[in-house]
C-alpha cells in the first residue's frame, strides 16, 4: 500500500494531528475484527514500489473480505490510500481445504 500524493489529496501535506485522527478512525474500524483477523504490517520503502505491506490471517476468507471492505470506507483509505494487488490463499493441504469448505457450507 501507499499513501497517494495527489495534488488535491496528499497525505504527506496533512498536519500530524489530522493524520493521527484519520489513523485513529482506521484503527477503530479494524479493532471490530479482533479475534477474527490478525495482521502483520511490514515496511517496504526502498524494496519495491510500495511503502508497506499488510498481511492478514483468518480462519475464514469471509472475515478478510469483510475487514478489507469495511476499512476501505475510512477516510484514510478512501481519500488517501493507494492499493496494490491482493493475494488470498489457504495454508493447508488440499484435503484440509476441502474439509474446511464443506464445514463452511454447513454453517
């Protein structure tokens, strides 16, 4: 992800107090998913074209979809975020994945 540098919406030209307010709103949205989604945020400035990466883990892909959808409406994301590609996968054997999907269908 990046914070965009659009002449009409440049994150880096905002006062620190405003950036703090926006990130507080963003954190409040994310905390609603505590216990459902875990995250790891890594800095990547200087390694590629993105400033940081966000890795999300969950027992259900639905929770990942829900948190990403919800947080895109925060002003920090809606106005100032530049998103890269999203990659989603299961970390389990094919047999475990099929069993897991059958369990989700029954819920």
